[in-house]
């Protein structure tokens, strides 16, 4: 990527992701701390402190010895989406009402990460050992379940802040349906391992559940809290979130193979690990028979791909037009996201400065990905 281009877009995305960071982090701590501090027998309290300590470790608040720490909490993209959608729909006053929902969304995301790390055998996340790697799979599963329960409890905080009870129930159902979609997406992803007949349609459906569903839910929940009488606006921002989620995953598919090191990924890393992403799936379907047989053999061999196998795979992807296909799919989703957001911005009942700024911040997320969608694309 051109260095000037990268620098030009970094402040915009940093402002967007930092817009509510302090409020989200405070909301997360406020949601976890009361549960950890609930009255218990002294012996139980000491034992349960480890469970809550594990959760706080995953969230970046504690070190491996459970002493206080300041780790990386992640981008906080999904709760930011919730609050931006609420502000676009209902102005600045809607942000405070939507905060418990944003916290719930982030907790759901993190419970799924804890479980995904176990299921995928990932030993590191955000530069640190994963929770299961330190405390074992059984305790990590239990801590993930506890985080899910705390997330679910957060929905009921909305009523205390003035969200109409019927809407609270509706949002609770939407969040539960989304959690089921996450599980469906993870099941499909695991079922694809070792299979060579996965189609593009199957893959897009899988990432639509595993990656895009929660981003769609995040934006829709915020919109419905900001403008509870406007179902169309909730649908539009939900569609925006879904397309944005698909675009983020397709961006990872592209960068995971062709990214330069300054983008934070090793060149052809996903090929080295033999990940079944869209470019590889396209090549398996479209490559000439000799290339397809070679690609199947490379992906069927045990262990990481060798330098020679990586080079051969990249040649096959190039001959098959798979790079161009991946960029095309990415730009398609960005166009869908842009159209949905523009419609929502025109329709939003809140038209003050706060709502306009929220709309611009949401568009900055699209622009951030679009910059990568035009690298050599």
C-alpha cells in the first residue's frame, strides 16, 4: 500500500474507533465488577475470584498471575457500531440509552472468541496466550459461558434507562438469534476443514453467520434504540452492518495472502497455514485440471506449506483469476454497505450535528476497507 494513502486514512479510523472507547471500557468494567463482587462465603469468594480473573485476563485487564494489567482490549468495533447507529438514528441522547446494548454486543463477541480459540486450537490472541492455554479447556469453556450469561443479563439494563419493555424483549430475541447464528457459522467453518468441495456460496454463507451476523445485529440494535418507531431504519443499518462484516472478512482473505508486512500480516500467511478462504475456493473451482490437482495435493499434505508450495499456490491463484475475484467480491460488499448507509442517513429522524458526525464515522469504516480493496485490485 502507498504509505501516504495509509497515513491519510489512519486518523479517520482512529477517531471513529476512539469516539466512545472510554464509555465502552467503563461499561464493560461496570458489567463485570458487580458480578465478581457479589456476596459469597469467603472460601467460595477466593475460588471464584479466579473465574472472574480469567474473564478479566481475556479482556486485557489482568496479567497471567491475575495481577492488574493494561492489555489490548481489541478494536471494540462492534460496540462502536451499536453506538454510532444509535447516534445516527436518535442523536447524542440515544448513546447513553444504547450503552448497555453495546456492552452486551462486545461481551457476546468475546465469549465467542474464548470458545473459538479452544475449537480452533489457537494458542495466542492479541499477543498473549489464550485463556485455555493457561487454565485449560474446561475452565475456559466455563469462563466463556459465564461471560455469555453476563452479556445476556445486560439486555435488561435497557429497561432501566427508559427503553420500552416491548422493545427490550424484541432486542433480547434478536441477540439470542444472533448467538445461534454465530454457533452455526462456527460449526460450518469447522465442518469445512479438509473438504475440497466447498463452494463460494457455502463460504459466503458461513462468514455471513460467523463474522457478519454480530456486526449486523450491533448496528440494528443501535438503530432500534435510537429510533424505536422506525423499523425500516433498523433494517437498513442492519443490512449495512452485515455487508460491512462480510467486507471485513473478505479484506482479511485478501490481506492474509497478499498483504505486505506493514499491514500487520506476513506475506501469504494464510496459504502457509492452508486456510480455505475465498481465493483458494475460487481457484479449486476455476483452475485448469493440472493446477487444481496440484492445489488439492498441496492442501492435503500434512503440516504447513513449504516455500515451494506457497510459491506454486500463488502462481495457481494468479492464473485462475482468484485474486481479482476476491477483490471483486470485496468491492461488491462495500457497495452494498455504502448504499444501505446512504439510505439510512437520508431517512434518519435525527438530522443534527451529532447524527451527521455519526454517519460520517460509519462511512469512515467503509472508506478504511475500500482503501485496501483498491491495492493492486
